[in-house]
């Protein structure tokens, strides 16, 4: 038979079986007094490009923030791969698009 202390400590531990897609378990941590899994991003998926070189093929010379902005503004469909790649470039470089 379990004691009150055993029930109390079990209720303070919430360990999920798996982490989200693209994350992996790296130990545990305390969150609001409850022990939970510490899910961190996989290093291999952090900067994995969707279509590498898509911006370099569409611009001449060195790719700059202004060229990326111009390329993004020319796109009618803002959800296509070129517009997304230009937005990622702007976010990575810190320029505002």
C-alpha cells in the first residue's frame, strides 16, 4: 500500500513519453514545482534549409537584405518557397522585411 508521501511525489512528476517532432529529451526540469521533461531542439534540424540556393539562383551577385526584400515583394504568392526563403534570410540577418 502506498503512503501519502508516495502519492504526493508521484503527482508532482509529469513525465511525458515523447517530445515533439524535431525535439529530443535532454533530462528533466522543474516547472511550477512539477518535474517535467526538458525537450530541446535537435541540432541537425535547427537551420535545415527547405531548398538550398533558391535565392542565389534568382539574384545576381552577392545576396543582401535589400535584394531579399525586393525579391520577396515581387512575389504574388507570399507562401511560396522563394518568399519564405527571403523572409528566413531577412530574419537571420536581422533586417526588417
